[in-house]
């Protein structure tokens, strides 16, 4: 057996980010006096440069390297770029917030960049081992980030909970992977797919493993019944971390679901579709109902996130109908569009909380948004865009995201799911509109002027405008999603 | 019954017993020691499968390093056992029910039907001079170099996380920076001041 | 994109830019900045329209998509322009009148705190109207349709502190909703049966549609489509019985009454039907429906103009009546005559409204004609331009209105469609009525005794009828002894500029527009509707037409109307009062506007309220509140409690939930396998 040096070119971005992580670690250690801003700027530089590298090394075909453990395709590249993008924005939004609370240590940025690397590994993995390692890298960094505000009891408690439950979920996932290995004799996704296709796999064992895989995926997505950590962790973590937690990892989890289920186990799609159906419907129902009674906006957004992830799953579960794979591309691209749309909306919603927070004050309650229109009509409008978009009001991006997954579900013939989803999103509109109502019709409780650095204001405005603009012209993003999937499948 | 089969069942029985005791033992130190026992038996089973290197590593790393560290931690932290056990009995029935059902369901799949010798045949005896360690080492640094490198980064994440979450500078510490001590110059130690012998009016 | 396409795009976008600047940055750029930027925007649009007009004259039309918004289920949603003779004429009229109104507004609104907001709205309106007329598909048409409706709603309620304004804009909104419902149904039917929203594609299938019947009901499809579309037009163009909102819309500032509720928006319905002529031509039933509705509006709304005392309301009812004339023309397939009248009407009606506005400024916002009189001395420009506008309105030979109105009457005369006899009667009598109320207003305002400046306690006729209250509520009037004065140049300049086309445009454009090739390929006639052809045979040039007009019945009817008005209001002012006493029931009927409002209030509003009450008490409180809302609130509360029960914060419970999840999935799968 001769060893061939692997082709590093497709993994250029991963290698770059890994090297930069070490550079950040060492440079901030030695340049202690400017470490905080150095860490931040190096981090942003890394993300931007990685985006250029990813786009630069992008090519339309699917290629493998590192003994087929690494896959490079358009879907991965697109998701990676979206991950850099959302991480960069999340870090930018959070910067002043962290500085106000004196937790803007260089380690924060180091962990963020390592977490990004973990997500990149997940997105580009073609092997269960690398998928798991990527997942652990991301999760470990996230556990630490959640507990980063270590003097806050809530933050450390949230970190602890997330860690223990995450470890349990990792265990379940690993168990599932080992079962899949037992059934097919390989851990490589294409090998698994091949084995299933040839009927060589031991099917009962494979399906047994599938249950655990689904459990692991669902935990990362935060859907019922693996959602219990979501509200507590979203609320407990400092808002800057919640912002990170609610955005890029969702894309990575989406990639994990796609790689494991579609790349690896597409031939037993009908089996996992049924399982996803259960969790998706449960999430949409529970997420929307539970969000209604939340006075804390972070908690409300956590439940809303649960229901959004349920919606996203609707796209994944309507790909194959009775052996007919006709709808698959459409359905999966609608799910991808949903995930991207959710990330964009989520960035803006937590960004608004950060905007209204200041040293010693967390704008966490819905009441803190009272009368925002009087304090800043423009940002009230931005928040209104976000809420409308999340509620699925027409001509915001969220509307098209919901529309496209519902179309996929209807095309697959699951009318009852579509009906439940529509009814639940109508109920869900209530709590989004309540925020709009308090902003516009109630008297402000908190009358302090809004203090925020210019870059946060500008970018948050742009984010709000993007939500509206993408709703007016969703076609481009939809086509990108469809094209990226088409070129990768 | 072949001798190997007897050894397998013997080790497995102890393994299962030890694993059960890990979660049922009242004293955390005992629990940790049972875990050590479980690791030893798992190592034994691996030896039966010709995975000598892994077996040795398991004992060395987990028993020799991790568990010893863990034992120290457990012994140093004074854990209130009664608080930990609160609610244990009230949750036991439901938990046990679900647990037993899960075990039954798992047994349906994991039983001999799919994992018996006909479904999963014994791997062929290795040739003479076959080195488990060498084989592992070879694939680890060639085919698996990517996950190997990534694993090192995971460890880095863990290190950074642990340090950043726990390292604190105490305010009342009496620590003196040696580099400052060394770099002190004569002028810094004693300062000669010129002054009048008498006070002028 | 070619240069011309960029120019097409510039026409709607320039006013939009102005609207955005004035709307969002009004405070920053100030009052002057706002009117400069919006006027500039509209002026650019007007200039571009002129260039496009010349281009179209040279024979370059355009029909194409500029931007595809999305494709869903086989339907393409896109933004596209169709530039042809009809469009470019509308563009010219809209941008020109809008430009005049923008300039006029500087003077009229000079003291209003909502100055920037007003400019922003009217520019936004111009953008919406241009999108409507330039569209090449139903979606964009509907967008423009709703957008002008929205701006109209905003502007009627511009003075939102006044309860009457709020009432009026709510009314306009609700009534238009009825029309829009029909319109949307029509578009929906078209989309359902042709699978396209593009005009050209739909028209290509028109003959196919004509032979079809609707799936469920078996109605002839095309008739259903046309009537649905026309219901939309009835709402927007204020045809009986959906006309009730237009008189009330006079609550808005006068410039928008001129721009939106006289010259442009209300003619959108006429424009739309003319644009859809390939469809309407294929359904005689729909055309008869159009004809009868139009004729009824033309005559009966004219009657109401006779008894109004609010100067703006007289003009408003005259607008209703003139819209009726246009609709009649549509009904007899004289689409070009309808559009021709639309154009001339836009100029002279905008002139009359702005003239009325000028009078209102001079009278310090007193709108009651009984307090005016003899104003010609004090406001010479307003007086003279209003006289020209009135002459154009009554169809005095050589004036613009003459050519368009006479053509319509001739076309009705030539028509053989069911209902054309009734229509002819209505339009003939309408001429007399128009002349009467127009000159009643003219004499009351500009001639006779000077009735202003007294302590004209408007309280004595307070409560005469409900709808007059708005006029008296907010008028300030002249103090005793104070004289009215001529308005500033920004007000009178638009009057003069509008007076020119009001007089001349008919003379110069009748030949190309009605009898030439101008609308060839744009407006479609079927073989058996040959009213226009007959007209063309009898046409021997504008001068001959005017000279012939003097010998015809409509001219003498108009003169009769003028004479009657002169006699009643200049010579023997006691006669109207006597008539009013003698024919009390008739007067009461007119005064209550045929009880349309009362009817609507009792039957529709009352019915809706009753239905609402039934649904509320029985359905809502009983079923929905009791069972579903409270029930679902209870359910939600229950679910929340349950989820709170689980969301204890205890780690082991969370973990246990996950295990249960795995257990459920595993069990589920094991049962299936």
C-alpha cells in the first residue's frame, strides 16, 4: 500500500483557518496589551480571507481528498461562505456588548475561530469520523463560549447543562455511527450509500443506528424532544454568545443532516423521513405554543427557533415520496433556503437585543422593547421587519422560506403537515406581532438613548434591509441554493 | 466450550457488573474504582480480539492517567452524597421502566440474530509477525492523517476552554514576577538623595 | 437594456426617488428641499414622457419584461412595460397634471405642518399611477391599482385629526375594497384559465376564452371576467353604486382632489377597460352592463351637483357625471372617445379643481358658495381660467370638452347595443344638467352680490345635511370687511398652464386620436360594433364639427342649462328656494343622495354589523371564544404548563426527555419494521 500525499488544494480554507487559529493564540499571548482588539481583528481577517479562499478555490465539480474523508462541492462552499459571513456579523454585533461586560478576552475570539473550523470540517466531511470530530470541535468551543461569562451563575449553569446534554447527544450519535459501521462496514458516506444501494447492508441494524443518528442531529438542530437545552442555554448565555449559537451552528447542523442522511442514507429516505416528520411536527407545535407565554425575548426566540428548525425539517422530509425522487432537489433546496433565511433573521433579532443592551442592562424582556418607535423609529422598523419576516408575513424573506418548504410538503402530498404548519404559524404570528405592538403602541419604559457603535448600527440596518430586500427578490438566493445542491448531488 | 469463549464470558460478566456498580455505588470513590475495573476488563476483551495496542493504551491512558486524576478530583471535592441522591427513588420507577424497555428493544436488534457468528464472522487469524501497533500507526499517519490532525485541534480547543474558564488572577496574591526581579538595576534599588544637613529657615 | 428602456424606467423611478427623499429625509432637506426634489422628479418624468411620446410617434413601441420577480406554479410574476399610444398619452397626462399640482401645492399647503409628507405622498402617487399605466401584465396593474388606492386613502385622511376625514378615508377604503374584490376575481379567472398574467398572451387567447364556460356555474367565462374586471373599475372610477366614496374624498386637500379624484386615479378604471378592449369587445353582455352603469352615473350624479353648496362637492359630482360619460363611451365600444374624453377631462377638471382651490385660498378656507359671489373683481385670473374650464366642461364648441363629449354622444347615437336608448336619453339630459350646475357654481362664486365678509353665521344652516358639516367645521372664512385676494403666482401659474390645453387640446388632437391611426393596434373593435366607423364617416375636420355642433341638440341643451342657471341665480334668486319648497320630496331625495349612503349604512354596514353581531355572539363568543380561543388559550396554557413542567431546569429531566425521545423513535421504528 503506497501512500500518496493528499491534495491539499480543496482544503485550503480549512488549513488557513487552522493556521490562523494558532496565529491568533500565539500573537494574543505575546502581545498582551493589545490582545483584545488584536484577537478581534485577526478573527475578522481570518473569516474574510477564508471567504476569499473558499470562493477562489471553488469549482463546480465534486472532488475528494484526504482518503475520501474530505469532500469539496458547491453546497459545502456555499454553506461555508454563509458560516463565515454569519460568524463575522455575529462577532461584530457582539463586540461592544462583550467590551461593556469585560469579557472580550482574546480567548473568546480564539474559541470562535476554532468553532468556525469545526463547522467547516462538518460541512466538508465525507466520513463519519471527521463529521464527529468537527462536531466535537464546534461543540466544545460552544460549551466554553456559553460559560464564558464565568462570573455569572446563569451563564455557567447554561454552559454546564449544554455540556452534559451535548455529551449525551454525542454519545447517541457515536453509537448510531458505530451501528451504521456494523451494518455496512464503512464510515465513508459514499461507501455507506453504496452498501445500502447494493443491499449489502444489514438493514435492521442500519435502521437501529439511524434512530440514534437522528437523535444526534436533532439535538444539534434543537428540535423536540431534543430541544430541552435550547431555551435555558439561549437565555443563560450572554447575548453575544446566543447570537453565535443561534446562527452558524444551525447551518452546520443542516450540513450534518444533509451529509449523513442524504449523502449516506438516501436509499432509506422513507424511513428517516417518517422519523423527521414526528420531530418536525412536534417542534412546530411545541415551539409556537410555548413561545406565546414567554416574557423573556431570548427565551421566546429560543422557542421560535425550535419551531423554525421544525419548518426547516419539513423541507428535508419531503424529498422522496413512495420511491419517487422527483421532488428531492426542490425540497432540499427549500430546506437550505430556510436555514439560510433563518440565520439572517436570527442575526438581526439578537442583534437588536444587543443594540438595546448596555453596560449593566440587558434588554431581555419584551417589555424592554416598549415604545421603541418613540426612541428610534428606524430600529423599530428593523425589528418590525425581523418579526414580520419570522412570522411569515408576505414579502419578507421569512415568507418565501415558509412558502417554499410548504410547497415542498404539499408537493410530497403531506397535506395534513402543511395544515398543521400553517395553523401553527398563524398562532406563532401572535407572539411576533406582540413585539411589534409593544414597540409601536406602548409607552417606553426605558427611555435611555440608544448607545451603540456606528458599525453595529450600520450593519444592523443593512441586515434589516436585507430581510426586506431578499423578500422582494428571493429568486437569486433560491437559485443559488438550488444550483449549489444540484451541482453537489 | 473453548477456553477463549470462557474467558470472553468471564471478562464480559465482570465488565457488565462493574459498569452497573459505577452508577449504583453510593460512594463516588468506589464508583471510580469500579470504572477502573470495567476498563481493565474491556482491555482484556480487546486483547482477545488481537487488538493488543488498543488494550494496552486503554489501560495506560484511562486507568493510569485519567482515572487517577479523576480519583484525586473526587477525593478532593467533598461531594455531598445525600444531595446527589435526592429524588433518586422517586424517579427510579419511571427511569427503570424506560431503561428496561430500551434494553429490551436494543436486545431485539443486538441479539444473536444480526450479530451472531454467521452474520459477523470471526476475522481470520493474523499472519505471523503481524503487528497490530504497526498497522495502526501506519494508517493513523497516512489515511487518517486528516482526522488525526483535527483531533489535535480538538484537544487544543479543550485546553483553551479549560484555561480560559478556570484561570484567575488572584488579587491578594504575593507573587513576584521573576523577570522584573532579575531586570532590576542598581539605580532602581537605592536612590541617593542630596539634602541639606540642617533645616533652613 | 437599451437607452429607451432606461428612459422608460426613469419615468416612474424619478417620482419614486422624490417621494422617498421627501418622505424619509423630509426633516433633513426641509420644506424647500422637499418641494424642489419632488417637483424635479416629476418634471424629469414629464420630460422623459415627452421624449417617449415623440419616439412612439415615430412608430417605436415596446412591450417587454424588465425584471422577473419569481416564477411559481407556471405563473410568471414580472415587472414589464408596454409602451404604446395609449400608455404614452396617459403618461403625458399624468405627469403633466401631476407637475401642475406639485407646483400649485407650494402655494396651497404653504402653512400646513405636513408639507413634506404631502409632497412625498403625491410623488408616490405619481409613481404608482405610472406603474399602473405602463404595465404590461395584470400583476403590475394590480400593484399600481392598489398603490394608488393606498395613496388616495392616505391623502383623503391627510388631516387625520379631523374625524370626518378619517370617516371619509375609511369609507373610500371599504368601498374600493368591494371593487378590488371583483377586480382580483377577474384577474384570478384570467390567470386560472389562461395560465398567464401578461396582457399580450391573454389577449392572444381571447377568442379561445370567449367560447368557454366556467367550470362550476356554467356562466360564459369571458362575460364573467369582463364584469369582474369592470366591478374593479366601478370602484376606482366611482360608478353607481360604488360611487359613494368620491364626494366624501373631498375631505382631502384640494390639490389631491384635482390630481387623484378628478384627473388621474379615478380614470384608472376607464384606462383599464380601454386597455382590455380585446376582451370586452367579445362580450356584448358585459358591454351593455358597462353602458347602463355609465349612463346612470352620468345623469343621476349630475342631478346631485345641482343642490350642493360646497364648491368642491359641486366639482366632485361633476367628476362623477363625467366619469359616467367615459364609461358610456366604453360601453358603446368607443374606447378612443372614452380615452379622448379622459384626457380632455383631466385637463379641464384639474383646472376647475385648482380654480376652486384658489377660490378657497382667497376665501380663507371657506368652501360654502353661499358666502361667495362677485369674486371676479378680486381674483381675475382664477375667474377667467374657471370660466374657460366651465365652458370646456359643458361642451361649448371649439373647447376641448366639446369634441370629446360630442363624440361620445354621437357614438351612443350610432350604437345598437341593448340599453343604448336609455343611455342616449341619459347623456342628452346630462348635458343640460351639466351646464346648469356648472354655471350655477360659476354665477354663485364669481358674479352677483358679494356675500362674503359678513358675519355670515354659518351656524344657521348648520345641520342642513350631514355631509356639509365637514365644510363648516373647519372653515375659517373672511372676517367682516375683509376682501378676498388673488392667489400667488405658484397657484395661478398652474391654472394658466392648465387652461391652455383645456381650451385647445380637443381641437388639435381629435383627428389623430379618434379618426386617425393613433390607437391602431392598441384598441380593438369587433366588426359588429361600428359606432366609431360611422362617426368617422361623418367627420370633416374639427372646424366643421364645431360649426355643425352649434346646430345640434346638445348645444342647445347646454345653452338652455346656462340660461336657466343665469335666470335662477342672477335674476330671480328666489326661484330655487320656491322650487325647493314645492318639490320637497324630490329635494330631500337629492339631498340625501338617493339615500345611497343611508342604504349602505343600514343594509351593508348594518347588515354587516348584524352579521358581525351574530357571528360575534354566537360564533365568536360562543364557539370561537368559548371553545376555540379560550379553549385554545386554555390549551396553550395547558401546553405551556406542561412544557414548564418539563422545563424545570433540572439537568436529569432534560436528559431523560432525550432518552424518551430516542425510546419513542426506536419503538416507532421497531413497530414498523
